[in-house]
C-alpha cells in the first residue's frame, strides 16, 4: 500500500487505530506527506461538492403514471379477490352436501329381488352413437384453440420474465 | 406532512395501498437515482429511462424489501443491476479498464462538453466533465460514496462486491478522476493561451 492509499484511508477513517496514529505522526513530521495530505483533503472536499443532476420536471409524474398504467393492465385473474373465490367454492360445497343429504334421506334402500329379470327393453349405450363426425371435429377444433391459447399464455409469461 | 416520514414508514404506507407515499419516496430519491443512472448511460434520455424503470421495479418488489439495509442501498442495487443490463444491451464493455476501445469510446463522448464557452466553465464543470470520462463503474463508486451517503459495505452490497474490493476500486477511481481533471484543466489552459 503506497502513501497515497494510506492517506485516503486515513481521510475516509477506514484504517485501524494504530495505523491512524502512525499516519498522523507522518503528517506531522514529513513535509512531503503533509503536502500530499493537504492536496488529497482539497480533492476530497471538491469531490464531495459534486452536484447531483436534476431529472426532468415531470419525472415523478411519469413514474407514477407508468405504475398506474401497469396496475390497470393487470390480468383479471390477478385482480379478483381470493375471498370471492372462496365464497363461491363454499356456496357450491354447501349446496352439493345439502343435496346429497336430502337425496339419501329420501331413498329407501330395500334388498333387490334376485330372481327378477333385467327388462328386455333396457338399451345399452354405444359410443359410436355419440362420436359422430361433427362432434369429433368440434372436439379437435376446441383442442387446437385451447392449445394455441395456452401456448400464447406461456410465451407471454416467458417474455415478461425475460424483461424483468 | 408526509415528507417527515422515514423511508420505512413511507414503504409501509405504500404497501397499505397509499400511492401518494410512493410518490414521496420517488421525489426523495429521484435526483440521486437519476445521477447514478447518468453515470452509466451518459445521455439524459437513457438515464431517465433507466431511473424510471428502477422506480417501477422497486415498486413491484417493495413487499420483498426486508428493511435489513437502508432503502437507498436496496434502491441503488436495483439501479446498478438495471444500468448494467442497459450497458450490456448497448454492448459496452465495462469490465476491463485497459480496454482500448472503451477508452476511445469514453474519450469521444467527452467532446460534447467542449461546445461550452471557456469563460462559463468553473472548476465543478471540469469535475463533472472528468466524471463523464470515467468508466461507469468508477463513476458509480465515486457518486455512491460522495453523493449517496453510502458506506463501503453498503456500496459493496449495492454493487455485489466485497467492501475491500470497493475500497480498492474507490482508490483507483479517485486516482483516475484526479488524472482526468488535471488533464482537462491543462488542456483548457493550453487552449486559452
């Protein structure tokens, strides 16, 4: 460490007490060191007097406007209060439970007659009856739209993360 | 009335939904944040963009501010990272102080200062000119130390460095600033003769 570095540390007060004492005596005894110390003191005062730059007049307004605009753009799902969602969930849970209780209370469970035959008119369900061409087309179309929607959402999220 | 509140109190108010408190925080720190951004960006337009971006980022992450350090230290760390990202985007090499290209680039930027009349120039003008010629890291350390009221440890926290590294960098930055100031003053004296 050269003398200039030591003097700067002394000026900043970032050197240990014993070193401070040593530098103090050097300044007192050595004329060259004293001159250097005075020069650095002047520089230090000059550096401390550097003026901070003034931002434009509308700076605060622009920042707050940008924040307001960002908040206004928040997606709906982020703006919804979680309590509302919980309330809706609770309503459905109570309704379903009440319905189940009511149903079971009115059902008379009697042992089945083992000998009774299955009615011949009972029709079995066939998948082919439901999987018609328009249904399949509609299903595929829906899947494609859903896939594109999720892909778009994923890309937006990725872009947002990379911009932070 | 709000200006009497501390930074921490203003943060609590902001988190409670009072945006006016954040306006107060911005007003309180904007001058220094802008100055620090200007050390990296060199143009006022870019510095304004960086500073604005910093305040928006700080607002977004305000809830994560633990209060273990000063708000200003936390804010300056955002300024530093945002400015570094800005520089990276601008493809400026700020790593090596001996980089010839960077030196030329920085030297060229200073020519814009020469348009002022000699008689209007004061010592502080030359000092600002010399700071403008420093590399961004050096200029930022000088600014943080003298204008940001930050200790070496706090500067280290803001810039992601050890306090001892900051100490060495501050010493070198001061030396370079002194050299550039002397060179500029000599140059001016020659021009006047």
